[in-house]
């Protein structure tokens, strides 16, 4: 399955509240919205990708519970980025003080904040070009560190704010660097 983009702008430009309501009224459909306001209908992942996402997220949650440095999010969380896009990375993390600066209503709906860290794990149906563009969009919206993991090619693209993309071939682990202090993701659970 592939993602579909639907442009409703000639008919209606959805407000943030209308987009939120659309998502709530259609819980079986995963929507994102690009910076132009176009709806992106995301297909569900298959079993292998879902399992790998779950394993990766577990490592982040365990690390975060130990360090208490921030807040972890799974792929069902949609963030309102500064450019107006609504995106749902497979894993996201935000420093606690940045999260706490949001109002309870902002935290409850689609948080209007770019995460400090994002991870995208490619599904077999994902387009590499589209996923790379999404990663660049995260960085352009002040995400500090991002990992694009491509299981098919066993490659990882590391996106850092203000730096060129780094490509790693078959790495065994990834470091959270100074964004996720002390975090190491073993890629044995991915490959």
C-alpha cells in the first residue's frame, strides 16, 4: 500500500481544529497533513514493521524512564510543526522542559511543537524519496536529530540540525549523541 495525498484546498481549507476533529471521527484512518494543507492518508504497517517499531519504542521508553529527561511518543502521535504540517514520526522525543511549556490543551490535541528527536522506520511500501523529504522537513522545522532506518538496504540516514545527512551502512548501533544523552539503540532488533 502507498500513501495517498488528497488536496481539499480548492473546496475547503481545514483549520487545525477541523483537522483534529477529522482524525477523531475516523480513528481507523491515519492522516498526516503537509505544509500546503493537503491530507496524506497513511496505510497501516505490516506485522514485521509494527513489531520492529514496538521494539524500538520500548528501548526509548526504558531509557527515558531511567533518565527522566523528556517525553516519548509513538507513531500515533501527530505534531503540528512550525511550517503548518501535521506529522506522525514512528518515534519522537521532546525534552521535558519544552513539553512542560505547552498548555494542557496543546498537549492534549496535536502538540504545536517540533520534537527534539524523530525516528522513521521504513515500511516495505514506503517511498525512500518521500521519507527522505519528510526527514528533511523535520530538520527544517528545528528537529535536532533524526534517524531514517531502511531495513531493506540495512542503511541508516542520520539527520542533524545544521549538518549534512550522514549515511551508515549496516551499523550495529546508533548513539543518541548529546540530544539523547546515554541512549544507544542496538540495531540487532531491527535487522
